[in-house]
């Protein structure tokens, strides 16, 4: 599963630099699949949409930091635990019950983004 940031976020920004996939963005900031990854060209998102990795996508949230689920690997292949959750002072980086993935899927996603 991916991690999400809840409404309890205090916008401290501690999580953003810890993400090895550049999956965390400040509220209101557009995101790209290519940000911090090796991805390029057409990419299929989990909802079936096909986008160009370099095209800016609408922010998931305008008010608080957010995590792009399609880029989150829960730090599999990098760390023993999700680093965003480890550094969050208010414990608002939690499992996203709407986006569940096995460790194999997370590993494959990591390998695709960082060959």
C-alpha cells in the first residue's frame, strides 16, 4: 500500500526531503512522474490514465503536503520503513487504505522508477 498524509498535517515539510521517490509535494504544487525518477515517455497510472512523465499534473491537495500514490513505494528498496512516517512530528503519514500494493509490486515500482 502507499502512504497518505492526513488533514492533521501542520505543513512543516519534514517529510518531503526524506522521500527517495520524490513522491511528496507541498500543497498546491503540481507534480510529475519524472520528478526524481528515471521515468520518461508515456506512463500508465493506477487509475488507468496514460500521461507523459514530464507533464505537470494537478496537485492532489492545495492545503497540505500530499503523496502521489503512483510514485510511493513505502521506501521499499531504500529503507526498512517509510521515512515520511518516521520523521513526521504529528504522525499524519499513515497507510492509505484505498491504495494497497504487495511488497513485490512496490519493489517492481521502485525498480521501474530507479533502474
